[in-house]
C-alpha cells in the first residue's frame, strides 16, 4: 500500500486548464466527447488509460494511508472562469501525505458530481487542487448531497459572479476551505487525471467517502450560474483503486 502511494507522488509537472488557450466546453461540438479533437494538447483525453473521474464502486482494494488537510481562512477571492466557480486559495494551507506538502492552490465546483458511487451522482462536488513545490498535483474531492444548509457555501453564493471574468477580491469576507470538509477524511484513493483539458494524467486523487450537505436552494444557486459542468465517468482499466477500511 505504501508503495502505491509513493507511485502517486512521483508525478510529472502538470499544467492546469486555466493555462490553456483552445476553447472547450461541456456541451456540443466542444464538449467532452470532442475534447481530444480540439487541440493536440488534449489528445490524452481520448487515449489516456488513467482518466478521471471514475465510478468509485470499481474500487479493488481496501486500506488506509493517513494524510492531513490543514487549511486556514483567507480573504475571499472568487471568480467565474467560464467553466466553474473558483476560489483562489494560495497561502491557505496544504495537504500533507507521506511527509510531503501539497500547498492548496484553488477550490472549485462541479454540477452534478463528477465521481459516482454505484452509478449515483451527487448534486455537487467540490475539488481542492494542490500542487507541490516540484509541480505534482493532488486533488481532494468532496461530494455534496442535499440536506442541511452549509454556512460556508452561503458566503460563497452571496458573492457568486454570474458572468465570466477576472478574479474578484471581496473586501471584509473570508473564505475558510476547512469549513467545506466533513469530519472524517477517510477517502477513496487512485491515480487519475485532470477532469478538464488537457486531461493530464498522474494526478493523485483523494475522494472523501463522507459527503457534506447543502440546501436545495444552495444547490440551485450554484447550478444556475455554472450549468452542468461534469465530465462523464471514465474506464478504470487496470488501475488500483483503494477504498477505506470498513
């Protein structure tokens, strides 16, 4: 098990989607089924064997390798990048695994969830994107189910940018990434990819098994601004997918 985690951490530098110029979307001729045709950089979206997201029911091992996610509040910087609602989180803490720090870069949302369990998608999924000093990426994913209102989401929704544009710093408002985590950090783990072009592989995924909740109104508010922005689940192929011990 420890060897598997070591493999996850020995990853190449990966460019994030915000660095790309070629237009892509979630619908029509520029949607997921056509990403690989839009730009040679996106070719792996079609030919890759370790793509994300996946149906977590396809896990094939059990185990626990501890990690920590230590986040702190910071002034809210929020923006609509045309694909999702994103909150910038530089200097807000890190995910630490096997003694290696992955500082948090940003937090963003998907509607509905990208990962599934037994074919079921949740109303929302939030991704905490981390990058180590040597350019390796780790993503912590939290599923969001309908239920009790989430106070941290309420702050975000109050300042939702309805049009795409540049990041906006909201004076006098703090964003606390830790407030979007459940109490338990038990997670599914596997080696996957970015879920947006260029679909680069070698991303260490940690999908928490315990969802958080948001009210129906909160889910609707995010959905109305983002629209559907989830990539369909991809084949697991011969990957190792670890689920938490029961």
